[in-house]
């Protein structure tokens, strides 16, 4: 079943009553791996997970625990509200305290102090796996069957396997440990008191370089200005593009990003067009072709 705004809103409404939460006036803020709604009647934000089943619920439980830990460790982070995880028709729903309105859009440099604080932590209180960018590729492509060119899907599957092998041979520069896993400005909210980290569902224990490759890739693929990436590198203290393993992690992330868009092609012609753009640029080795976020 397609995961869109009406379905996510229905799931939220069904989950809210048993939790004693009023979903009146719920407004969609974002629709990606989660549908994120503002709940003005409660001063909260709700997240409805796209991924159904036990895995999605476990990830939501872990995200709540990690947010509590990071808050206690002094990392500015969004704080969970009461209610825990409610599972409705196999989709997890969680609630979070709404942050003060942003004073401005987040910039790459706003990530630097947050990642510096996170990367200083030696271990998390809950088990964290590796940041396996490529694990969901096959399921995303399977979900797109009949809606994308099978040759494109097979190309991404073969590309995935080549990067699985290459990642296993990488040697990091930074000491491994807890990482955010999706370190982009869209996951930062700049409050009057400073930047706050959002969306912890991809946290892992792995190479810290993962958190730095995301932003470096965004300069080429998503139009982040070079001077803003340079400001981030200066604030963090290192440019990951100097690392010999950069091209491997970049390629793995691009492969996963192309496959992720494929799963939305069934009900969204724009997603189908974006999928073809991404695959064509990967086939051609065109590393500077602009991609558009979904």
C-alpha cells in the first residue's frame, strides 16, 4: 500500500486516541522515511514510520532511547514526549516536543558542533549496528517492480554488490563510534539557543567518515554551495574528500539514494523521472549531474 499523506494522517489519528493525544489540526511538515506532522493542539510533533513491521517499531524505540541519551550527554537534540511507540496497522508512531520556531534555515556549518559533540562519545547505551547503506537496496527495488526499467534495477543491484565488497576493505582515519547516519542540514533545527539535531533513526556505530561524506556528496548532487561545505570542513577540522575511501562511501550512498527513490515511482511520476536521472548519471559516471531531493 502506498505511504502518502492521507494514509499517514489516518494512522496518526488512530494512534493518538489511545495515547490521549489530540491530533486536531495536524499539519504535514515532511514526508520521507517518516511522515512528520505538527500537532498545534498539543505543542508536539508526531512521526509516522514508513517501514511497517517489527523492524520499524524497534527502530522507533531505539530512536527514543538515543534521543534521551544524547540529551543527557549534552548534545543538543530533539526530545521525545510521553507516549512511547504506538504501532498502528504495523506502522510505528512516536511523539516529540515541538522546538521553538527556527530563527533561520540550517546551514552546513550548523552541523559541525553537533557532529563534533556526537563523535566525541565513545559508545551508546543501546546496541548500534553498522551503517549499512546498501542493506535496503534490494527491498526498495523489489517495491518498484513493474514501475521502473528492470535493466536499471539490475544495474543498481550489481553496483550494490561491488560496493559491499569495497566497503569491507576500507580503513578509516577517524576512530569509529556513534554516528548520526544522515548528517544533513535538513536534520538540524536552528533555535534561538543554537542548532539542535533531529532524526536519529539512522544512528549507528561505524566509521565517523559516514557523517562527513553525506555533506560532501551534497555539494555535487544537491547544489549545496562549495563555500558552505568549506565552512563546515573548517568548523569540523577535516575535509573527508582527502580520505582515499571517500569515493567508495560516496558511491555506496549514491547507489542507495537512487534505489530509495525507485520505491516511490509507483504513485509518483516525478519520482520515476528522478530515478531515471540518477541511474543515467551513475551509468555515465557523471558525478556532477544535479539530483533533486524527495
